C-alpha cells in the first residue's frame, strides 16, 4: 500500500500538468493574436485620422478615395500612376465650383453693388491666398500627402500648394455630395471673409468722389492741417472737405496716405456704400 501511495503521490496529475503546459505554450499562442491586434490598430488609426479630417472639413464622404485624392500631391504618386490621381483634376473642378458659389453669395449679399465691385470682391475671395487661409484654418497643412522631399522643401511645398488643396477638397465634396454640400462648405468658410475683406477693395478717395458726384456735390478737397515729426519720418494730418458736411481728418506717413484715411473716415461716418462692408 505504501508503494502504491508513493507512486500515486509522485505521479503528475493532468490538473498539475495542465497549467504548466498551458503556461509553456501561452507565449506562442499569444504571438498571433498580438500581431492581428497591431494590424487592427493601424487600420483603426487610419480610420480615426480620416474621420478627424472629415470632421474638420464638415463633410462625411461616401467615397473616401475622393478625399484622399484631394490631398495627394503629384510627388506622392507611385510610378505608373497618372497625374490625374493627384489633386490636380479636383483642383480644376473646385476652382470653378468656388467661383460659382461665391458669385451667388456676393450677388445676394450686396444688392446695391455694380458688376465692377462684385468682380473685385470675387477676385479677392477666390485668390490662392484666400484659399490657403481657409486650408490653414481647417488644419489641412499636415494632411497633405507628399513624396520623398527634404524637410525644408517639404514645409515650403506644403505651404505653396495649400490653396490648390483647398480647391481640390471643394471639388471632391462636389463630386461626393453635389452642389448643396459644396455650397455649404464654401458658405461656412467664406461668409465671414466676404463681409470682412483682407484688403481694401477700392481706393477710398475714389469711392468718396463717386459718392459726392452722385449727390451733386463737387470733388472733395483735401488740405494739409499739420505736419509733425522729423524730416526723415514725418506725420501728416489731412482734412477732407465737402459742402454741407463736417470735415473728416486722417493721419499718415505721407500726404496721400493721410488723405486715404480722411476719406475712409468720412465714408464710414456718412454710411457711403462701395467700401469694405458694401
């Protein structure tokens, strides 16, 4: 009996061997799932990045490939792929969609503006610099897909193509969601710019003179009121006079600059149309 008990006691049971066996094979068993997890994580990151980009743009793409094409520079294309697989064709389309939508916005926002003023406002709003500003505000600079270029060249290239990328995104939205979706994108990002242009649309002296003539008044008269400062850095104070109106004054580093300021002051005070806020 003692011998049998000893044999039974020293004999490894399945319960005892099981955990050790499992422990021995566990690392090998874990390797495959861990690899799959890394693949899923990579895909998840790409999906998250794409979703974040769509959120910033404000449009969820039914065809994500259009968005990827819109942010792909020619330098990032693999050999054998056509230039049309980059943003260039979409930029062409987006440029014209932008022009149409902004023209419609201007037509309704400035009912008293003539064709000349509307054209100047349109040119200001659709210029590459304006498009680049929109792209920057949406954080698109880091989303541009470029090929192998140096770090400094990379930064310069991203900056130079920002306006093109913005137009390409508009083209992609137009193809994916139609005119309504593209118009919504443009209105969100251009309405404030439309009412607050970056630079004067017209010379304020010209605006004031045309307004005066329309009122039957003579040409505005500008007179130097005061000159101060050293000879190499003078400051001029100039007043503009129109019959029946209080003079308006402006200060500038030259007589002409001071005259423009004076004209702008009178334009704003008298509510003259055709200025920056139309």
